[in-house]
């Protein structure tokens, strides 16, 4: 019986190694889950150039510009006591964006943060944190969390098709610019923020 168990356990271990070979390392005896090549199909790498500016226009030809402030990956700890996951390390990607030309003196009031994590090596989690209108410094922020697989739809903007789109912060009245509050934002998991609608019926879309 023992001779049957050993090959079976070896087979199970081989399956586990195959499944996670692209995303798991060992740090001592502790698993370290990293983003795999496939994970980056659903991660907005368009923001990896710090200082780059993305332009959005509405039907009145007015512009809002978003600048990439930061884009970095850190090693985080997760799981352990009180968690459904065993203790492990995982990668966390943090993206920080800010409206160009905003007169808001406190940067934290105008910061848009996107965090993508490879939690437990099983699924990708994307978290959004934007400030609320009308006074972002007082009212705090709104957060939204989405887990892979995402329920996406398609959008076509200026003859460019985006096929990994979700609508976030719908009816949240989030703050996005000193002069505008928004009730929805359109986010593509590969191309990032591609548009938003404000409370004055203006539709802002990315300039491709």
C-alpha cells in the first residue's frame, strides 16, 4: 500500500508545481506568489511610464489630463493566523494617478490609486480608491474591489475597441477633478482608465 501512496503523492506534487511554476517561488519555506506572464494580460501596464500623461475629452472638446505619479511592485505578507490562507508572500502592484493642473493643495485629496495583488497565488484582485465629491479632503474616499475572473464588456472609442472593460464607482459621486464630480468610470484591465461620465451629462473619453 505504501508503494502506491508514494507515486500518487509525487503525482499530486507534480501537478501543483506545474500549476504554479510561473508564479511561485520559495522564500525559505514560505511560498512567494508572483505575477505570471498570463496575469499581465489583465494588468494595466500602460501606466509603467512614470510622468506619462493621459488625455480625456468630452463632447464640448474640454480636456482632463491624468498623470502617472508612481508604478511599483512590492513584496507583501498575507495569510496566517485568522486567515483562510496559510502564511505567504505575494506581489502587490500600486499605481498612483493625479489630475494635471489641479489646484487642490493636498495631494492625497486628488490621488487616484489602483492596487493589483496576486493574493495567495490563486487569483488576481484589483482595488480602486478614489476621493469623494464635493470636498475630497473631508469626505474621504470610495473604494471598490474586483476579483478575477472579471465580468467585462466591450467599448469602442474613436474606432479603438476595448474588450476588458468594467464600470466602476457607478452612482458613487466620486471626485475626479476640481470642477467635476462623476457617477461612473470605465476601466479596461489592460488599458487602464478609458473614460468617465460626470453629473452634468458630459462623457469624457480617452484620446487615442
